[in-house]
C-alpha cells in the first residue's frame, strides 16, 4: 500500500491536525491500512492543503492491483489565515445534513464562542463556515474562496450548466466541482454516477459574472433549496 498523506500530530493554537490509521478492503480484496485526517489545520500543515488541491488527500494506491481509491471519510478543515472552517461529511451523507449542521454549530461555538478568549472570538468573526459532502466539495470551496467567488452564485451556475449542457445528462452527471479559475473561464469537473474519471467542462467567466450581477438574494429567491444554513450546494437539490 502507498499513500500520499503524511501523518501530522502537532497541536495548533485553536484547531489541530489529527490523523487516524484505518483499515479497509480494496476492490481486489487486498486489505489495506491507510492514514486519514480526522482534523486538518491548513495553516499549520500547508502540505495537507496542497494535497487537497492536488486531489491526493485521502487517495491511496493498492500495491497488489494498482487501483487508486479515494477514501470517503468525515473530517474538519480549518484555515486560520484564510478564515475557513468546514465540516466535511461523507459524500453520500445528505440525509445527515441536519445533524451535520448542528455539529458544525457546536464546533464553532466551542472553538470561537463565549468560552474562548476575546482574541479567539475575534478570529471567529467573518469566518467562512460551511458544511461539505465529500473531499471534492471541500476542495471546491477552498478553490472558490481563493478565487474570491461567491459560493451561492457558483452553485447556481452549476445548476444552469447542468441543465443547459445535454451531453452531461447523457453521461449521468450528478455533480459539478470547481477545478480552477482564470480571467476568462471557470473549469469544472463533472462527476458521473457511472464513471470514475471526471469530464472537464469549460464555462465562460462571463456566465458567472452575469449571475453575480443579479445578486445573491435574487438567486436565493429563485432557487432557495440551494442553501440550508452553512450548507450551500447543488447537492441539496437531491432533497427535493
């Protein structure tokens, strides 16, 4: 077994990075032991953030058959400098949304609430707090925030792209994830229900800008199911 994730146990001032060794079985039947993050402090351990962006976090290769597996596991993600606090559930845990929202609220309260020092409470002000389903979802949020994109506008754009690109329906695409942003376009990865590989979708930056011009409130009024508290995602449409 090989892994791209390194173990890190140093304590942060607020939220630490904690890793756990877990056992699972490869599709070929080979038993594997892997190290995954239960809590990830991107400021203290930037290589873990780099692994997330590179799509290597929680991705492991079986030495027996060579297959690569993405281990779907919950964890917390904290970045002091970028003011990000994310609770990541498993990709298929949409039914656990309410529980996840409550856990995230409690995490924020314990970390930045009344029991914390004034300095730590001040750190919590303006924090981007989000619930994410799966590692691709938290990667999406990190890339979007780095590019200063509004995530509600981005999720509405994904919905419109999914509805207006017939070839995506033909390939059973169930979600779109932001991969990179340039001055001219947004590059999305299309997640299919049937294929492990992601198709690449190029969307003109002007399409995002037009939705941004409409304003978040107007978008929310037209598609309120995109948001429930800290969960802002096109995946919520699966609840309808």
